C-alpha cells in the first residue's frame, strides 16, 4: 500500500490537529502522484510553522487582502493564475473556480521544472474542470527577464502578456521580475516577511487552503461590480476604489501583529502558569494549541 494511503487512513476525525494532518496528506499524495516537488514538502513545513503562529485562521487582514485581490482580478483585462506543484495539490479545484469566476487563464509555472510535472499538474486542473491550461507548449514560451530560475519561462499567451498575475507560494525573484515587467501581482504567502509578500501589490497572508476559498467568495460577491461588459462603468469605478484604498504595507503590518499577538498570549499563559508548576510544565512541553 502507498505511504499516503496508509497515513491518510491513520488520521482520526477526533484528532485535535486533524485538518492540518489532512492537508499534509494531500501534499504527500500530490508528491506521490508526481505533482509536487520533494522541496515542496519542505516549503509546506515552513508554511505550517507560520500558520501556527498566525493562529491557523483567516484573520481580518487576510480577508481585506482577498477583497482587494478580488476587485483587482475583476478589474483586470488579462488576469493569469500561475500554478505550481503545491498549489495544484492543495487547491486545484478552487483555482479553477477562481479562473472561471474572473475569466483568468491558468498557467503552469514551476521553480523545479520538469515536463512530467507540468503535464501532471495540467491534468489535475483539467480534471477539476479547467478548459484550457497554458505553459505546456515549449514553442509558445518566452523569457521573463529579471529572474534566472526556471520560473522565467512564461507563456506568450499567458503571463508574458498578462496585466495581473496571481502567484501562490512564490519566490521573491520572480515577483520582483513580474513587477518590473509592469504587472500587478497578487500573492498567497503565509510569511508576511518574505520578499514575495513585501514585493507584491496585494499579499494574502494566509494558508492557501483557506484563502483560495475566501478569494473565490469575494470574487462572487463582486460579480455585479464591473468586469466583462460592465467594466469601466459605475461598478468598474467601485473596483478601482477598492484596489486604491488597499494598503499592502499596512495589511502586512496587521498580519505581523496577528503573529506577535499570538506570541504575546503564549507569554501570558507562561506567566499565568508561573505559580503552578504542573501547568507550567504542560505548556512548556506542548506549546499553545491554536485549535
Ligand atoms: O512546484 P514548484 O517547482 O514551482 O515549487 C514550489 C515551491 C513551493 C517548492 C517553491 O516555489 C519554493 O521553494 O518556494 P519557497 O521559496 O519555499 O516559498 C514558499 C512560500 O510559501 C514560503 O514563504 C512559505 O511560507 C509559503 N507557504 C508554504 N505553504 C503555504 C504557503 N503559503 C500559503 N499557503 C501554504 N499552504
């Protein structure tokens, strides 16, 4: 039996960290199915640690960022969603819904590139309902200048000519290169201090497994507000206002406060437990449990 099948079956519903373990399982299964790079498993671990500090919930800052991102996508003429291995394994369905809802194209773009993984990711997207997936035709690719990684290869009909690019779990180099190429960048990243989060126009500091749903919901909420035929009308002006009023630096600072607030609560728990030896030992041994 495959390791993922064994581990998946081993997570009882009653486990206090069942959701986190289920997400891990999705990623391991994605690795075994050839979607996820081995390094993607490690990247997920780094994300998990930050998610723990964020309290494993979508905070006010992330919600505001999702609303601004939804407005930006709806107001865009050529939005593209860049899809890597982790994003495909964790939320292919939501990304396909996001593409449908906003008219965005889906493009496979990898840091650890391989034709096999590109094909597997495209297949996953198609199985989730994607009608078209870019980034698969070597003859249709061009170089995005300003980054040396494999992510520089982009589709002429996709990221190269996009006005807005959604980048889940990205590296900072390409985000900066996309910005220099004049594109608006929307990032999903659990790390408010990462170069990607600091460089993007709209950084959604949340686990993509939660935030992708919130972004789709916000896009649906803004359905009557421009885009398509009504773009540029009154709804279009409202979308522009939502994007203009969004302050990414302020939003990132709010996410950092979410983390320091959680750490502060931990300190408070330690202090409160100071007079009680048994409680202090328990907290030191197990840490705070966000769930
Ligand atoms: O599939 P590929 O070849 O394109 O490779 C994808 C990875 C993720 C391996 C590659 O892009 C990579 O190495 O990324 P980094 O530089 O490790 O950055 C990933 C960022 O995503 C980090 O800041 C993590 O904190 C963050 N992250 C990890 N898991 C999640 C996440 N952000 C949102 N949701 C997550 N579930």
